[in-house]
């Protein structure tokens, strides 16, 4: 019989629960689940950004190429400028959005103030990006419409002063990207502020992405309607004569987005920050002090950088496929103007359907399995683009490919954002800084990738007719592989640890 111990026995604290119905991460005044109206009001807060992003990534290069006649290197430089400005503005916005407000602004909310300023900048700048340079002395295009003789007054590309257009568009792009970054970071950092439960945060992330997809669908529906109503011949491709069409599309989209931004600011109330609650706890000596992780501690945590790489790979796939699929359709498959709207529309419809079920996938399957499913769908789509050819592929199979790309990108992107929200936990006062750190590299690498791909393109498209096909297949497929490897390194060490399961990706 083993000897019995005498003396005090140490009682170990119970292991924290990992159930999504566990105790709230924040104090009781932060609800686990918001009302339906509050969730809808939050969801529409990023619609203006989503409308502009859909136009920016899908049609900026097409507008610069086909309407203004700008060469690929210069058009890629403008897109790269926007991404660099966005990347540099993101950490600055993160610091401002986490800073406590004073005076009447404190009651309105630091996140909503940042959101409002960014919204104003976007509204004042974005419509002019899709307008011809009315101050430039260069013609609207130096590339004749296929099948037509060049105009007598049209100048050859080597004699056009493209710097005039760059000077015109650069300030507009800079203002737009600063405003876009302010709205994005403020809106993302509201997620951990608004709800305390992991499932609630996943739900808000899914709602946010659902509204993003709906916004993109609206853009493509507007684009398809405008191009269809105003076309002269069924097989016409985009050209300089379509400048007014892009202006109408942008004005309609920005107008709708502005109305939703107004709804967001009027209907959603931002809860007090954790710092304000800490001050209240100090005044009430009977209440225990609130503990939260500092911003500097986050930057010492390697999981922050792993989450950043995971988000960047997911975002790169979504953005690059959005940018280059229309160009792939135009140059490699020779699709008409109507198909340039229908195929991306199919992609975003699939994304919307996937966004409705991804929160249940994350709850039932866990983060890793859900991400792997989305990555597999993305990879199949990239392979199909590379091997697909013929009329059957062009007229039918391309829509199945678009469905795979949309579904996979939706699943991977939402899941990567959920992993970031899990990392923030109850340290909501550092939420903007964490989201800005995670999204910083995304903006930079997106612009760099577009710039490099455009710079390597052949001067004449008949010299490399499948250039954009290979770009979508290999570059987008490569980003999927990076995401898979990053998730494995993020998840596997948690299995080897014998500590709490709360630190693992479920």
C-alpha cells in the first residue's frame, strides 16, 4: 500500500475550456452575440471599400490598357503605387485607430472616427481614377481598335509623354489608398470590440466577407448592364470609346457604397474600449483589474507573423485572380466585353454562397481542415486554367473554373481572418495594430506581384498569347502552396505541446 501524503495538497486550476460556448473573453458588458440589426449594420460598413476594391483590382489595368492606351509597365506602376501607399498607410492607421479619443469624439468611437475620415477620402478621389486625364496633352489612346485604321492624329507609343498621365493619376491613387486603408483597419478592428465569443467573431468575419462578395457582384452586374446596354455590336471589345461607360459604373457604385456607409455610422454604436473599462475598474476598487496583452507583446509572438503570411497568401490568390482573370479572358481566350463581366460575376456568386457556410465549416471542421478544403479548390481551379483549351472550355468550362476559384478564395480568406481574430483574443485595444500588421505585407506584395507580372509581359500580345493564363495558373497556385505550408507550421507545434489546447488551431 503506497504511503499517504500528509500536509496541504496543491489543487491545480481547471484547464480552460475550448468550446465556442465558453465564458466570454471580455467583461460581461460586451455581448457574445449581437442583434440582427447590429450585425447587418456592421456588415454594410465596408461596402464602399468593397465596391472600389472590386473596380480597382478588376478593371484598373483594363481601363489603363484599353481606354487610355497606357503601356503595361506604366499601368502596373500606378497599381504598384497604390499598393505601396496602402501598405505604408496601414500601420499608421493602426496606431491612430488604437489611440484613445478625447472630447466628443470619444463618445462617437475611435474606430468610427477613423472609418468616417477614410470614407470621405475615398468618395472624393476614386471617381476621378476612372476618368481620362483631361489635363493631359496626349490622346486618349495610341492603340487603334482591332479591325479599324488608326486615326490620322494618333501618335506612336514611343513619342507619347506618359508621365503626364502618371502625374494626374498618382495623387488621386494616393488619396484613395489612404482612405481605403483607414476604412479597412477601422472596420476589421471593430470585430473583437463588438463580440466576446470566438463563434461570434467568426460570424462577423463571414458577414463582412459576404457583404464584400455582394458588393463585387453588384459591381459586375452594373458593369455587365452598362456594357450590354451601350454596346453597338455583340462582339465589340473594350476600347477608347468606352471611357464614359467606366465613369458611369464608378459613379453608380460609389453612390450605393456611400449610402451603406451612412447606414453603418447611423445604426451601429461602438462599445467602450478596454482602456476605458480599465479606467472604470480602477475607480471601482471592488472590481478586479482587467488584464490584456500589450501591442509590443503581440509583435514578439511568432504566431503574429505566421498569421500574416497566411493572410497574405490567401489575399494574394484572391487579388491576383481578380486582377488577371479578366485580362486572361480578353487576351488568351478572346472573350467579348460581356463575358468580361459574366465570368467574374460567376466567381463572386460562388464566393457569396461559400461565405454563407464557411462559419459552420469552421465550427464543425476546425480552422485547419476548413482552410485545406478551400486551398484544394483553389489549386484545382489553377490546374484547370492551365490545361483547359478549346471551344468547350471557353464557352462552358470556364464558368466551372470561376466557381472553384470563388469558392476556394472565400473559404481560405475568411478562415485566415478568423485565425487572426483568435490571436487577438481579449486584447481588443491592440486589435487595429494586429490587423494592420497582418495586412501590411498583403498590400505591398499585391502591388509588387502585379508590377512584376506586368513588367515581364511581352510588348505585343501575339508574341505570348498565353501569358496571363500562365500567370494565373503558376503565380496563384504558388500562393496556395505557401498558405498550406504556413498553416502546417502554425498548427503542428501546437500538437507537440502538452499545454492548454486553447492555443491550437482547432
